[in-house]
């Protein structure tokens, strides 16, 4: 082992609950949507987050950046370079040391030309042109308003704003949908370049092919927690190298692999089983699965399953 | 039956650039035609024109030689990329589901729609769950063609595979014709019976632009 890489982002036992009205009740109760989630991203590393829709991937990003809605209750620990990342600290870092690429293009200001938005507080025109050129946005685009952009262009504007500086941490929430393959690859190569210079990247994505291309590790989310974290190589090698049955099912469902879905749906946050969250869809379930399932180390990765070997 | 786009041209403003120019394309019953092209090539615009939501500036959309009906149930139905934007947030799911027809229990079971979801609001369902409703909603007996605009792009791969297996089964059972817009070539190869490259069909770009990213001013996928 060479020198130990510094951990840029460390999330430990994160729990997020929304205080809200449940069906039929007159009192607000807590709906827990993220449960004891732990993940870390080191310097120079790209960690891809994949998993079922509605599993809390975006909520993780929003928790880190403190942009959750007001009725959210957050528990656990979030650290940036060893220091607790509270509301105030994140505001100091955002836009320079931490860059965020939101999932929805709604995050652009509808009443502002896009070049001004990308320049923001710390950038300059020259750098903005350089970045836009890289993403094939010509000079006409500078003075367009967001509603005049196509989905793919708006996406590229959002990405541009994140790579204006050389941030220490990029949190990208689905950066590539709407982009063609070449442009998506260009984006990821840009992330890889930044990572090779030391940036830590947390990339939430549905596009597992792209994750395979650039990520160092992949974290699989299911029903509000991480079920497995493993090196990208294990995912490329296939299901035999994976640890959690959901990860295996995930890989089997890829159109470029078997395109074979398992039955059922992810449990609703208000109606979760007590033990393993995947138990009702799992071929290996037994009595042990009803108890508490901790995250454990296994073959260089991490897994939340009592049966994984 | 045959759904045909005949020499379709379209632009969003009277003097703006053409998004689609002289497009001719047929989809026959029982066929699943994949449409692939990079972003900004007018895929979604074509989808809206074929399903009657937009009128072409030139050319015609013909269903067995006749124009699409402007009133009543349209035999060409469309499913959108963002299900959360395609449902009324103030309606409960059962109302949304029964907007155009009353799907029976058999279809709901097949679609994997659970009875308990019917009393929920759209915000209480995930994208994959909502998309099942959006598909069931348009599968009325009078539907003959289904236009799918990136319908599983926002969904995880297991849900994606579930939905496509279901749609392939239903399209075969009912001899539906489908037009499937996707960026994902491996998915297109899995589900389509034929794949069309819109960049080759669309005459607007080939001679005016050498680079694929240059024409996007004012095109289809407006920011929503």
C-alpha cells in the first residue's frame, strides 16, 4: 500500500426522516426515508451511487448540502476533510471547494442569462467560455435563458458551472441523462481528470455503463440505505463477484447483460419490514433476515446481508 | 394498421430553424420501432406530432390513410419521460388511473400496481410506480399505437426491465404498434423490432450543420 488517501467526505449512520401527515391521521409523524447510511469518498476517487429509484440517492446529496426541506430531521454524522459539515460551513465551501450538479434543470434561474449563472460569484468570463467550448456550447448560448435550452444543453450548463473551478468535492446528482453518449463520456472524462488532480467525486447515476467506465467504487442503494459498496471491477466481473443479492439482481436486469428483472417493488418508507429491507424479494431469505442487519466488511467491500459470502 | 408520418416538417416559431424537415416514417401494428438520435434532434417533437399533441407545419400524420381524430379517444397514445409531471398532483391515483378508461384488476395485477397505491397521492409513489399508472392509463381498448418517449430513463434498471417485459408482452398480445424513443442502444436492441436513426431521416441537419451540437437553439426538449 502506498500513502493513505485522505477522506474528503465521510458520512456515518445518516438518518433522514420527514415529519409529515400520514394517510388518515390528524397528527404529524416521522417518516424515516434514510436509515443508518454510511459512505465515504477519498481524495482522487470517484464513487458512483446506483440503485432503485426512490431509494434515497438524491436525499443523500441534499443532506450533505443542507438543502433538505424544512420538515426533515437529520441524524448521524457528515464530515468534510475531518471537520463536521454543518449548515454554515457548507455555505462557505459551496461554489468553490464543493460543487453540486443538481438532478433537475429546474435549479437554473429562469430569469438570468446562462453565462452569468455559470460565472456565479467566483468565476470569470474567460473561464466560462473555455468551459462552454469544452461542452460544445457556442457563443449564442451565453445569452440564452434556461427556457430556450434543450434538455441536453441545460444539463451541460449545469455541469459547466460545477467545473468552473477545481473543486475538492463534486456531488453530481444524475449528471448525464439527456446527453448523447459522446457528451456523457466527455463529462465523465472531465470528472476523471479532476479526480486525478485530487478531487473527490460522489456521482449518483442510473447509467451503470458510464459508472463502469470511470468510477473507482460503486455503492448500491436500496430502500434508503446502502446494501453494498464494492470496487467497480467486482461489478464488471459480474454477479459472482458481488456480495448482496440486490446488487446481483441489479446487474442481471441490465439490458446489456441478461435484461432479467426480479419481481416485486421496493418497500414504501412508511411500511418497512423490521429486518433486511430486501427480504421479501430475496431468494436466500430465512429467519436470520428478520433481525438487525449491520453493515460488515467482506472481500474488500462492504455489505448489509447476513448470508453474503 | 399503420401509423404514418408523411413529409413532416416542424419548427417552433414562424421564422425559426426547422427542427424536423421532410420526415417520412411508418409504424405498423405489431412493430416496435426504436428511434435513436442525440439530444436536440427532434425526437420528442416527432413523438408529440405523431400522437397529435402538435400539428406539423407541413406534411401529415395518417392512421390507415386518414388524419388522426381531433375529438374523442385518440388511438395513438403517448407516455412521457417524467411521470411525476404527467399526472395531476391534486388527484389521487385511482382518479388518475381512470381518466380515460377503467383498467380491470387483471391488467393492474399484470402491471404490478398494488391496490393500496390507489388511495395515495402521486407524491407518495416512486417514479417507477407512477410510470406503471401512466402506462396502464393509456392502454384502453381503443389504443392501437403507443409512443414511448424515454419512458424508463429515470427509472432503475430492475424497474426498467419489469416495465419493458410487460410492454413487450402487451404489445404482442394486442398487436399494438409502438414507437420507442431512447438514448440507450442496448435497451433499443432488446425491445425493438426495428431501429431508425433519426439523424439519417431528418433533412434539417445533414447539409446545414456539420456538428451535432450546433443546431439546438429553440429545439424540442425545453427545460421544464
